[in-house]
């Protein structure tokens, strides 16, 4: 399982680092790594959010993919943000999103949580 560990960094610094890695991966055409890094960035911020909302841990889980699923299912989160999370989750029946789209979605989700 992809348990989230910020290695002592703030959640937002860890997220920024992941988004930087995502952009680097996208630049060399590695869309898979860009998606993974974008998802991980959201996971760091979601974990930070869960510190003040521990009652949501069962919904959000403790991995970056489960965090995305939690955001997509959380009725307290605006529909638009829930849709961003849903798009960032890979669905086998759909084509995977490109790395630049994953980065954009992650930035939109993170912006919402920064305001919280």
C-alpha cells in the first residue's frame, strides 16, 4: 500500500516537490510517472487535511489513491473538486489522462485544500 510519508516536510512542500517531479516526467514524455507524482501530491495535502478531520479517515484511507477516492466520494467537497479527483483516478475502461492534465487536476484539487 502507498502509505503517505512526508519525510518531515510540510504537506504543501512535499506536494510542491511531487508536482515538480511530475512536470519533469511530463517534459520527457513519461506520462505514467507524471500521473503518479500528481496523485501523490494530492495525497500529501489530503493527509494534512485529515489531521484536522480525523472522522474522515475511514472515507479517505491512508494511501494516496485511497485519498483520491475519498475526495471523489466526500459530499462535503464541492462537486467540481470531486470531479477533478475522479478524473485523476485511473479507470481501466477509459483512456488514461496525459501527464499535463494530471498535473492540472492535482493543482486544482490542492488549491481547494489550501483554502481550507
